[in-house]
């Protein structure tokens, strides 16, 4: 059975864009969505004869029911399941990802401390999730942007799987694919020298490498326009600028040889600052059957 889209909701404004995005992705993919809200584990307290835990459970059920109604409005006809979980937010969502084709989370669009605090959850989940994770800004408007799918390429020689996902997403949306490679040396002095002496060579080599890895995908998807962009800039800054006019921004999550699953600084930075949806793809991701048991410690909502 195809795995559903899993949507994490918290009842706050950060979930607005994620609900709309997840509904449309479920409609495009499997026709099924699971809406999850995670309740904190608290020692029951009693106020006027009513358990605070019971109050929180009732509130959680209202949150998932509200999200389910909005999903039904956005994408009528898809199968909707709601679920409450208890415990650590990040750990619960990572467990949910074992039985998900896609995990969608919201991110507060406002700037400043609120954005930083809210952005830490998508980054923590994306670093450990077993499936593709998408973080959607709260202000995302499904009708406002129909731009290209942009994929950030760090090492073209190890990006064929990442590019494959980008072409699939572009085919779903009927939009072009833009391959973006940004480079800038850590030392300001070295960088200035490199710009003066080898900038053209950097661009030529990068374009050739990306063209080579994209060639089989271009042949397999002849109807999808693909462009290659090489820019001299910090990767996070370049990706953030590109995110203002994309339908989706895709970055990879490499496997660190010592740390295992590890979210790099570029993916973490763009999750905090992107202006549109950001999809984080684990390097080992493949379409698979359900494994693991996502039912532990859950309540139907």
C-alpha cells in the first residue's frame, strides 16, 4: 500500500501553510493523509474537578479536527486519518516518519526570535526522519507561486538521487527544474583571489559536472525544461534568494561517516530562512513498504 502524507499540526499560525500544502500533496500522491498532533507528557493536575490532561487531550482533538475540515475543503475526496501522540514532539514525529511517504511541518514566517525558535523543530525532525520532510512557511499561498523546482547541488557527482527527486516533483507540478550550485571560499582573502583568477574555471567545471549528472534525467523527462545555475555566493544566501520564486526548494541530507544521519549547515540554515516550501531528502531515501510500528503510544483523535 502507498504510504500516506503525514501532516504535523500544533494549532497555531505556523500550521496554516502546511495544512494547505499537505492536502495538495496527498491529492497528488496517494489520496491519503494522516494528521498528527503531539501532546506533551504531563503529570495530571486537577482544577475544579477536571484533569488538565483531559483538557489537553480535548484541545488536541479540536486541533486535528479543525485541520481535517480544512483538508477536506482543500482536497475533497482524499482519505483522512487523525491521530494524537504523547511525549517528545521531535521523537514522535520521527517515529511517524517510518510509515510516511512525506512528512509535512509548518514553520512560522515571521522574522526574529519567533522564527528561530519555531524553525528548530523542522530542522531537528529533518535531521532524523526516515522519509522526505517538507517545511512550509505559515504564509505560503498555494495560488501565489508556480515557479520552478530548485534543487541545491553541492557535489554533482553524488547528487543523482537528489536530482531524480527534483525531476519527479517538477513532473508533478508541470514546472521546470533549476539546478543551483553556489560556491564561496571560507577565507575572504582566498575568495577574492579565486574570483579574480579562477571564477570562469569554477563555473565551467561546475556546469559540466551538473550537465553530466542531469543528462540521463533530461533524457527520461524530455518534457521538463532543466536549467543550470552557478553563482558565487554563500549557499544559504543563494538558496534563500531562489526560494522567493519557487514552487519547491530541494536540499539533501547527507550521511556523515561519523555522525550517521546529520543535517548539514546549509540545509539547517535554509530551513530557518526560506521564503517557500523546503524539501529535505535523506541520501538513503527510497520508496519502500511500511516498516516499524507507528501505533505505539498513540490515541485515535
